[in-house]
C-alpha cells in the first residue's frame, strides 16, 4: 500500500491533470457566456497534432506550442461562427468538430509524415521541465511541486487569474451577464456576440495549450486519437465545478488522480482494461448524481434567439 500511495503519485497527478485542467477551464469560459462547448475533445486533439507539427516544421518547441494555439484558435472561431453567427445547435456543431478533428488529424498524419497510427521523431525535443531553485531542495514539497513543464504551472496560475477576472472585475461580471441573460445584457448595450466570440477564442487557445502539453509535455509524439476521451472528461469537470475555476480545478484533480492511480495499479498485476476504466467510470457516476440542468438550457439557448 505504501508503494501504491506515495508522494510520487501526487506529483504524477499534477503532471497528468494539466491538459485536463486547461481544457476544463476552456469549457468553463464558454459556459460563462452561455455556450455548451462539447468540441473540447476535438480541439485538444487538434492542438496535440499541430503542436507536434509546429515543432517538426520550426524545430522549436515554443513555436510548436504557439502554432497549436493559432490552429486551434482558428478552429474555435469556426465553432463560434456556426453557433453564434449561423445559430446552429452547439451540441451538433461540437460533435461535428470532434469527428472532423479525428479524421483530419489521422489524414494529415499520413499525408504529411507518411505514417499511420503514430509519429515520433527522436531528434525532436519536448517541453522543458523547470526545477525551481530553493523549492526543489525542500523535502517532499520539492518532489511534488518542482520538475514540471511550464504548462503545468500555467494551468494552475490560470485558475487564480480567471477566478479573480470573473468575480472581481467589471469585464468578468459582463461576461457572466452575457451568459445568464443575453437579452438583458444586450438591452444594456453590451456587445453580446463580441464577448461570446472572445470567450470561445480564448477557450480555443486553452485547448491548444492542453493538446501541446499532451503531445510535447507528457510524451514527445502524436498518436491517433491520443486524447482518448479527455475532452469529454474535461467537460464533466466543468459541469462538476459549476464553471467556477476553483471548482473546476478540484474536479480536474479528482479525475487526474484516478487516471494516475489507474496507471499505478497496472504495476500491481491488476488487469489493464480494468484500471483504464477508472476515470471513465467516475465520469459516469458524476453524471448520474449531477443535478444542475442549466447546461441543457445553454445548449439550446442560441437556437431561440
């Protein structure tokens, strides 16, 4: 039991939770402006592929991350235009984007790299790991908080920044007003669509970072469908956290811990197929006990404008 539950398990949880948390924060931003974004999975997958592609083309990991943010930002604007400009159903559009991302990344993997299933370049460098001075020398704390990639730290910093922005600034309150009652917000002179486009674009950038952490931070490769449902788990984390950044962080840590625990259990002769279902089983259980129906209203809100 001591080898199963130790400090390295918590450190690995922080490492694994970063892409999940970034995507969940993206979902929270969309929910705050009244849009139920089920395209998180496809946006994360696109970010993972384009991060590898950008790193391969530019031979620079930072440019690879920026390229991923640019590509997923463009994809998020397509989602925004269809949902806001054309008033299409957000769930239908999000599902279509998920399928588009799955097919397009698989096709591009073969068209650009000439391989199927997986691409890996041994000469390609991933995201660096930061060993924080002084902190890394502290027993336990150093092992827990030091030695992660920049995007891991950025994910948790964004939680505090978004918490302050949404509930302590005028712009944040305007975003909340747009999500709660867009008609009333528009009557007050607020540019509702501009706020919605901005929130979705920012969500796309966050999903680009999430995908980059997945393909350049955790590993330095891309495999087809490597998100493996993490975007949908992030969506549930958004709902469980009530679109509050701190609540979303708590829900993401829960799912990230279960994911890490499932990996650790594989070393104890527990069947792999059994351990891999832990995060998904918890997702189903959460949905069974989830009582907030506001997300159902959000999914159809744009259709009745």
